[in-house]
C-alpha cells in the first residue's frame, strides 16, 4: 500500500485502522512496518488539519 495523500473519509478510516494494527505490532523504528506507521500518522495529521480547517470555516 503506497498512499501519498488521504483524499476522503473512507481512506482516513482505513488509515486509522491500519495504524491501530501497526501500533499493536509495536514495530521497531526503521523497520518497514515502523516506517509505514510513521508515514501513515503523518498523512492522518495532514488530513485532520485540512478537515478541521474546512470544518472551522464551514461552521461560521
């Protein structure tokens, strides 16, 4: 799975599920699963930041 950006809520929820599973595995830093975990967390943070900005402006 190569994801460059989370585009919608379905992808967001899938990424959250994958992160949860990876956290349960407790991968070593620098391992393939560890790198995937870090990358997905960054993508989730980006999506949440954009979503919250959109939500904030839409609720005004």
